[in-house]
C-alpha cells in the first residue's frame, strides 16, 4: 500500500459527527496541514509535505474539515468558524507539543484563527496563497443584486471557479459567519515566525493579500515569497519543492531554538 493511500482514521467531534484524518508519528515540532476551500487532504501539497516529514522523522497530520473529503457533513453547511473549530479539535486531541501549521488558501485563514485560539501550541505558520477574509473581500463584492436577494431570502447561490468544474454552493450564513472572523482589519496578535508564499498570477486570491497579512501580523519574523509565474494552486513540481524548502528552513530554525 502506498503511503498516499494511507487509510484515514476518524475522530468524533460530537453530535455524531466525525472528522477524517491521517496521522504519522514523529518528533516535534509536528506539522499540521490545513487544506483549501472545497479541497481535501489527498492533494499534492498535503502528500508532498507528508513525505518530507516522513523523511525527517517529523510528526505530521492532515485532515478534512466538516463537509470536505471523507469527513461528515454537507459542504454548504460549513462555516469559517466551524472549520476553525475543526482545526482546533485536531490540534488539541491529536497532537502533542509545538506544531507548525501549514495552510493553503482557505487553510491560510484557518491556520491564523487556530493560532489565535492556541498561541502556546503553535510554533510557526506557513501560508500558501493564504486567503484570510476571502468571504468579505473576494466573494461578497462579486455578488450581483439578484444573487444578494436570493441569499437574503434564505436561498443558495452557486459560484463558479476556474479550478472547479462543479459550482460551489453559498448561503448567507456562510458570509455572515465569515464577517465574524475577519483578520486583515486590525493587528493580528501572533508572535511566532510566519512564512507566506503566493503566486503573482493567482486569479483567485490576489498576491497582495499576503503583503497585507504580513503588515497586519504583530510578529516581526515574517517572510513573503512571491512566485512571479505562480498561479493559485502552486502545485507544479517547482512550487512543491519551494514549499518543502520553506518548511524545511523553518523547522531547522525552530529545532535550533529548542536546543
């Protein structure tokens, strides 16, 4: 059986609902991978980082949020707050010691919210096309008056994406909940090292989002890598190697600090 086909285990999060995850034991700081919007834990970035951590003997965990992948629930019922709670649950119940959170797109927002909830557990953050506040800054402005009326009436609007052939269902509760978790309007009170990677050809999340995030973070230990020909997914071989190099450098730094 290949490592990438590792069987997912599940954790009960109450109300008869479960989250699916794959965990590999190893040394700390462990690495937790947080996927993108409508993505799952079998993507290329998750598997490549898992392989890197396996080679280093590093603890690693990847999981699916509520309504994603192999976890319980319907995607349309998920919210930013719910997915943050999923990540905090994984951190609390399935990891020990310091952790580095690696978040892709939506996962970049979730990792920040999780770190704010558990600053003492998070040793570092790596964002890949991090998308904090995307509900308010990217989705809401694109809605037509007609779509807004549908949402206000309790209906569902289907959004299309260049990356996803199937439309993404959206309801008002999702946008309202996103508004409760906005981060880029104020200082983000985190002090751990943060590494941000963003493609300058990203059609979904503008690369300037990562610069805004760098400015808002309280920590001074922030490095932003811009990939001039990189798109949103950053899943080409060069992109994956770059991501591994950034994580490797951060882990080495944290290990030196621990000594």
